[in-house]
C-alpha cells in the first residue's frame, strides 16, 4: 500500500475521533452544568426524597428528622444527590449527542426504528422511579420502621414475665428510630434504580424482537418461567411484605404482557414489509413446497 493510500484511509478515523471528542465534551459540559445547578437546590431535592419517611414518622408520632453520623456526611450526601439528579437532567443532552454521533452511520430505516426507543427509555425510567418513590418506598419504610417495634415489644414482654416487671413500666427497654441520612438515601436510590430498570422491559424485549432474537410466540411459551422469575425479583428487591411484592409482581408482569403485544406489532410490520417486497412465505406454502419436493424426489426414485 502506498503512503498516500495509508494517509487517505486514516483520515476518516481521525475525523470520527474528533467528532467523538466533540460529543463527549458537550455531554460532560451538560452534566457539569446540571450537577452544579442541582447542588444549589440539593436541600429541597433531599427533602423531597425523604418525604415518605417524614410522613411515616409523623404518623407514628415520632420526630420527623434524620441524623448525620459524620461531619462530612451531609456535604457528600448533597454531592451525591446533585450527581444523580444532575445526570438525569443532562441525559436528554447526552442522548442527543450520542444520537448525533451514531446517526450518520445508520440507514434511514434503522434511524426510524431506533429513535422511538431512545425517547421511550428515559420516559419509562421516570415512570419506574415515580412508582418507586410514591408507592414502593412508603410501603417499605412503613414495614421496616414499624418492624423495629415488634421485636423489642416481644422481648420486653418475655423479660417482664420472667422478672415480674409490669409491661409499660419505665424499666422496659425503649427503642426509637434515629434514621441516618446516608442509609435512608441509599435505600431510596436502590428502589428508584431497581424499578427504573424493571420498567425498561418493554424497550428491551421489543428491541430483541426487532433483531429477531425473541418472538411473541416464544415469549408466550415461557410465560410460566417469567412468572417465577418475576416472583423471585419481587422477593429480592422489596421488603418481606406480601402487599409490596404483589404490587411489584402485578406491575412487572403487566409490562411483560405489554412487551409480548409490542413484539407482535413488530412481527406484523415485518411481515407486511416482506409481503410488499414479495419475500414473505407462509408456513402453509412452505410445507406445501416441501411436500411437493418430497413427492418429486419419491417419483424420481420410483422411476429409477
């Protein structure tokens, strides 16, 4: 290969790297601006995230405040909130920059197929996050905080029976919830990310259906295994509360059934396009062709 040919072949690669650098710079800049903006209002955001705990503590007649266990904990907690929420705010810009980098290398049909999923994915994640914050987190917090009263009460009753101390006296062991900001935030974010990812199921299965990796019939045939998998998921990501687990099962299983219908739509559209091009062959026609080929082969053998 000549020197000029080598330089010509390397030019597109350099242009792609320069384009990638530009897109990354814009993405990082958008993220930094969003993070700084969120840090200025991190306290109200933190209060919004802790609203379920506050409501439950007020219902129990307890002090609706959480504690910091280290001098630097509040600062780094606010930083963490700013990073997470800032990334969420900057995601449309980041996704747009990714799209601008990838789109020139895609065909028009591929662009039309991929763009709706790029829009639906963040919307479904927000739906899952909202479901986790307004439904799952209150149920989980009510269970966990209320559970702290059960064991001490039983222990106090047993100890009082053995020692002769009347239940309810001042000599009983008293417990109170003093929640840590860090631990409470960790649990809240785990629920948000877990349900946000679970709500991506229709996007994932529909993309796999477009790629031909799964079919509506195949998803329907493994429905019983999907039920077991969803039940296991509900047991892992929710507290040992039947109501919370049932809610998660109903929601995720509903998303699974919606995914089957979306894959059916994808298959019908693919069949329509192939029929328009004259490339579609029905199963009955295929079986008839195979039968004719087999009969022809048998007649040839008989003639010999």
